[in-house]
């Protein structure tokens, strides 16, 4: 298996205490060619406003030094930005200031609420909660597109799905079509995020019909990431991906360096 893991968190992220040496050891154990570290920055998180703030100066110094001097494995420098209305200029300044290899744009909050908490689903159907999440992705893309790929497009289903509320992406394909067309028009990609598998779902994020539809619409930029918050999950489920992605029309994936995609065979 020789797939680069382009979505990994370290102790710089507010919801992660994993040390970088442990990540490197696991990546070597998994025979990965390299990793991109993409710690969280969410400027708006009402549940705990400081939780996902990132010490950008220290992060820059630490990861740049690591990229330059790591002898064990190749490392690239990224960031995951939690998108929300009203902070577009802040993110523009940050991406203009720091020379990231890779920028993930993600939706963690939905109009000020985190779907991680059950309150997001209370008092309405799971379907309407999912729809609000997907609609917020469209709003975020139209508000600011300074990212390279959009992360874990159907992330919300981690928290709403159960035996009584099965998830069928086809129920939301009209919304996904709008999202994917916006991304393609703007030259942006999506990721295959295997955290869906590590959370016990039967599919990565997004589900395979969405990846296939992205390809049918002309989408070409596809990165792969574990979204690991524990070192044990680095490269999780990657052995399944070549076959799954070929079913969706892909025989390659992308790696970003200096914000430019390189196309690599699966």
C-alpha cells in the first residue's frame, strides 16, 4: 500500500493529544510514502470558543522544521479550516500569511451548532438536520473558496445515523449535485476521508455514490486522508480504497504541494 495520508491531526488540534513521533512511527508501520499534517483551526465554535484555536506561529515553526528535517518519512504542511459565515477575511489573511502545502475547508459547525451534540437533532427529523448541514456547505463554498478541497462532505451522518435512521446519499443527491458543481466550477476537489470507516460506518466520507457522482460531473481532484486524531488511525482503511475508488471511476488520487495538486496512481 503506497497511498499518502493527507489529513492527520496532532496535539496542536484542540481535540487531539497525539504526539508527532507516534504518528510518524505508525505511518512507517503502514508503509505510507508520506503524510500531510492538517491541524484544526475553527475561529467560530460557540460550545468552547478557544478549543479549536491554533497557535499559528508555533504551528508554523514546528511543522516547517519537521518537514525540513524529518528523515523517517516525507511530511507536508497543511491546515484544516472550519468554515462559517463572517470569518472569510480572517481565513484569507491566514492563507496569505502562511505557506501551506494544503488547505482543507470543512464544515464542523452548522449555523452555530455542532452536530456532534444530540441537541442538533432534537425536535426535528434526521433528514432535515442532514439537509441543513449540506445546505451550510453550499453557503460556505459560496462565501469563501480559498481552500484546496472540501473535507468529509457527509460528516454529519457520523452522529445522526442509527438503525432507525439509515442514511442513503441518494435522498440528498440534488443537494450534493449543487455542492459538487460549485466545487468543480471553482477548481476545488473533495477528499475520501476514512474516518467514516474508523467510526464504524460502512463507508468513508463521503459515501461512494457521491464520489462516483463527482467523477460523472467532471470532478478530478480527489485526496485521501484518515482524519486521524489517534496515531493508531493513521492510514486506517487505506487498503480498501484502490478497489472502491476504481468502482467510482478513479484510478488515481491527488497530493498537494505548494497548493498545487499532483496526480498519483492508486
